[in-house]
């Protein structure tokens, strides 16, 4: 559960303040960590180093946390059905957060994230999009990011890369392929391509 308060500076800029309590838990094959730890310890040599590190990372990130955060947000992005999403403007979100040492955690955590996006309208319906993300944590079991999938690394499955110290950037040219395609079952489209 989280609560946030917004303070608008103008129609493009705002500050956000908030906090809450969260609980993260992970299981492997539907089993809790208490049953999986002995299996991992016994068969750890048969697991790849990457899989073992993933398991330890998620296990150590489990539990209850109290967090507080402050954010600055600037957003001038314009969206359109013609481009199936954003086509012009920029956005910035900078967060800083603090997690005190409660709920059995021995140390506190301080984290910061920055997300920057820029969209440039090209021609009637093409868009050039640039994005960058930074995540930094004081502790290894703090806030983390799952990479992969539609919003980050498109060639990788969602969650196939995880980390708590991340710098990521991408650039895409988004363009129309087919506006409307009439078929016997109805109209399909618009369809867009990415480069």
C-alpha cells in the first residue's frame, strides 16, 4: 500500500511525495524459500552461476519494507492514435527514496532512479523515440529493475535480466506499415514497425 501527494508547479512540472509499506515474496516452482533453500544448497553445483545469482538476489530482496520517496516529474509528451502512442515531447522523472531498517532488516537503503524520454515527430506519422534509465541503490537487496520485454530490451523475455545498478538507453524509429487492412473478419490496423 502506498500514498502519494502531488504538488503541481505548472501544467508540465510537478513534485510528488509519498511512501508506503510493501511486501515482496518470491517462490520457485510454487514453493516458498524455506523449502527451496535446502534444495539449492544441495544441488547448487548443478545450477548455472547466473541462475544461482538470480535466486539469491530475489531471496535477499524478499520481505516487508517501509519506504519514503520524493520525485520531480516533467512531462510535455503528446500522444496520438495515428502513431499508436507518443509522438512528440519529452519527459523526465527523478526519484529518491529511503527505506529505514525495520521488519528485520539490519541496514537502511537509499535509492535513486532517473527516467528520461524524448519523442520527435517525423513526417505525418513516424516518430523517433529515445529513452534512458538509471537506477542506483546503497544496498544490493534494495530496489531493482527487471529488464527485457516490450518496454526495454525487446529481443529478451521480460525479467530475463535483473539488477539494482542499471544504466540503460535505447533509440527507436517507429513508422507505419499498414493503416487499415480490410479482411473477411473485419478491419485490422493500424500496424506499425520499429527499427
